[in-house]
C-alpha cells in the first residue's frame, strides 16, 4: 500500500468472455503493482473493449524500462511519456 495515491476504476458495460484469462491475470498483478509504486498521485485501471488499461502519473520511463515491462508478455503494450506517466495495455 502506498499512501496518498488515489486509485480510479472504470468498468463501463463491456461484458465479454475472456477465452484465456491467464493472458490477463499473469501480467496484471506485477504491472499494476509497478504502476502503484511509480505513481505520484494517481493510478487508473480501465476495462476497455479489447484490453485492460493501467495508467499512472509517475515520471516517464526510459525506453529500456518500457521494453522490460512488456518482456515475456505477448499481449502487453507499454507507452511512457514525459508529463503523462506510463500507460500499459493488456490485451484479451
């Protein structure tokens, strides 16, 4: 637990069956935990039509760290930009 970090959840009505839940479950826990650690004030988790999106407002990551976060996960895309923090998409 990191004090002072707000956690926002956005689950619009996009009910769908995930054929291989382990594809989502396996990367979600460590990547979400990392987002909480990096966050300055806020982390958001959104369930979109084809993915789960985790965003934090932390300092932008170096390209090598961005590559490391998605390493080993075929369905993960990571983007990090100065002033915007890091966005992680875990595709279903």
